[in-house]
C-alpha cells in the first residue's frame, strides 16, 4: 500500500509554516470559553485540508480548484481560505513539504550504504509509492533538464547555501535534484543504467501515476490481488526501462 504521511511527520524536515501545536505550551487544558477545544478543532481542520490538498493536487495537478480541496476535506471553502489566504500559498506549502520529504529520502538513499542500483531503485520505489513525486513543483522539471547535460556528479554545479538556511534549503527542489543527479551518476558509473539515462528520466519515473481507471475496484476481480498491484507493475516496468541488461 502507498505510504501514508501526515502533517506531523513532516515537521522534522524544517519546512516553513509547519503546523503549530494544537495547544500552546503551558496553556491550561480548561481555558475559559473552550479555547483549547477550538484550537484542537482548528488543527484537525488544517490536517484535513493538507491531506485533501495532497490528494487533489496529486490526482489533478496544481491547477485543481480550491473548492475540490474543501470538498475532500469536508470543510467549507471559507475554512480553507482562513488558513491559506490564496491558492498559491497552499500550493507552496504542499510543494515545500513534499520536496523536503523527498530530499530526506534521497539523502538516506545516497549515503545509506546500499549499492548504486539498489539505492536508486529503492528511492524511486518509496517516492512513487508515497505519491510525493507527483507533487513536485514545475521548477523541478526545468532544473532536471539543466542537470541532464552533466554526465558526472562531480561536474554538477553546486548552489551556495546561506548559513543557518538548511531547513529552507531542504525544501528547495534544486537540492533534491542535486542528490538525484548523484544517485544517477553513481549508478551509471557502475554500469547499472542504460546508456543515455539522465536525471530528467528519473524525474519522469518519480512522477509516475497509475490512471484511475486502471486501479482495481474494491470488491471486483481477484480478491487475492493486492489493491496496489497496478502501481507496483508500472514501477517495475519503468525501473526495467532504466536498468542496464
């Protein structure tokens, strides 16, 4: 099954605008007027909106309407706009959180000690399974095309990072693409990638999705077949297209 990740699991990545605690530290649980309860409800609504936004934008793209986000979240459109004054703010929040998560996973794959192919394939499996790759901002694709011109990780130009800016940097797609370029270059140097495969090709795999009509309908067909079987098959086909044989 695709990996489920909620807002609380993203707070460790240093994304700007992280969810605030439901009740301020040190605040009494029985504040007058039910303030504590209101804060809990507000947090629950925020988590519902973020979860719905990931689903909607992942399926329909960032051009999807805010009304659909509100409908999936089970709240009014006004509730969405109270937390995010514009659609652009919501899109930036979702994109930053997903890029930060993908970046953390890429670091783990690059420095985790696995072999070149296993590192790259394992990363793509987690990223595609989570659906995070489908939420990459458009700038990631442009930068991937630029990096595709470099054949060696040592040749990839480094982007300077300001002191103390690491959390924001982790949410920058350029950092993610640098890590992916290193994973690709290492696998290519080991002879485990098809000739000509670039980081831009890997980004295409990263954003792969199974069309809705191809997904198994619960209660139909072979009950023994996993519900995510089409996604697994698509991923294996794409990985086979990258790997040298």
